[in-house]
């Protein structure tokens, strides 16, 4: 596959993976791709924990599902991210950013406009929608053949006033390498974010993975092979829309938006 094809076909996998284990060859290639990323003074501040044990994955899945149920039920998730949610094609076309929720359960559709309000949250609780979403999330994570824990070395992060920025910048580059490599390998990847959203749950994951004091767990990702044809999840979204260059590119100074590139 040509590099630009890989780049422009990068996706976040919202649906299930095949049950097949990720081959040792592919696991090693993913880590090699991560390690090839740039880092300040070749400091290589990243560390990884590769998780295949079924009991470990099931426990992480349970923590993730419980976390999603909690943050949806209390409303903090919608309050935090409502500026990124779109519920119509027209709204998505206007903003050209964010997440377009174009697939929702029938019971949830009438509440999309009220989902940010106390009344909307109360109604969702009555319909047990947070529990339904949490269980869907648990099953999705539990069905992952591989989970990748991503960590940073604290000594590198605290080395000087700019070190933390450089470390996180480098880690982002490393994970982009992993993400692009999954496209080449016929794999998918998704960030497991909900344990970070609910108080106390990230600490449970840290304890489970026995993260030592000199490292900080930054993120979890689920990975696996993608089926050729798959049904979309109960709740799914589209995020392929991109802003036009004139909305985020400037010429010479930040006072002059780039012109003439939008048509491309």
C-alpha cells in the first residue's frame, strides 16, 4: 500500500474486531514503528505494555464499561464534550469538525437535542441508557484480542521546564506511527478513554497493570484485525469531515488566511 493511501485511509475502529489473536510478527512491527518516532535528543521517553491475557482484558473492559455508565449517567461527559457533537448532516457540514452521530438507537433519537439538559439526563437515566451504553462499551473492549498501554518515563518528563511538552509530543508521534501501521496490516485501533473520565477508575487500571512509580500510564488502546464486512455498532458516528484550509492555514502572518486551496 502506498504511503499516502495509508495516511488518508486511517480510521478509528468503533466496531468489533475479529477474534483472531494479533500475530507476534505484527505486534513486534507495531512496537518497532512506535520506536522509530522522533524524540528530543533521541530520549525515547515512551514505554509500552502489551496485554493479551483474557482475564486482564476482561477486567479492563469491565472498568471501561462501568466508567462509561457513570459519566453518562451524571451528565459530565455531555457537558465536557457537547461542543464537538453533531446530530445532523447540516450541522456537520456547517462546522466541518466534531463527531456526527448518524446512527443512534430509536429510543435515544428524540432526546438528542435535550441530552445536555438536566431533564434530558434524567430521562436517559429512567430509560437506563447509561447502563446500555456501558454494557456495549464493555463488550467492545472485551472483544479486543490486544490492548496496548502507553506510558511515559517520569524522569524524562520532569527533566526541565519544557521536557513534559517534548515527551508528550514525541509520544503522539509514536502512536501516530502505530496507527498508520495498523492500516497497512489490516488492523484497527481505538482509544479506550472512559476509565480516564471517571474518578478513581484510572487508578484501578494502574494497579491492575502494576505500573511502577517511575512511569505514568498515559493511554490505553484496543487493537485487532478488522473484518472485511462489519455491522455498525448500536451507537456510531462519522468524523471524516475536515475543515477547509482557509479555516486553519495562514500565509506569512496569522492575519492572512490561506486562499485558493479550499477547492482541493
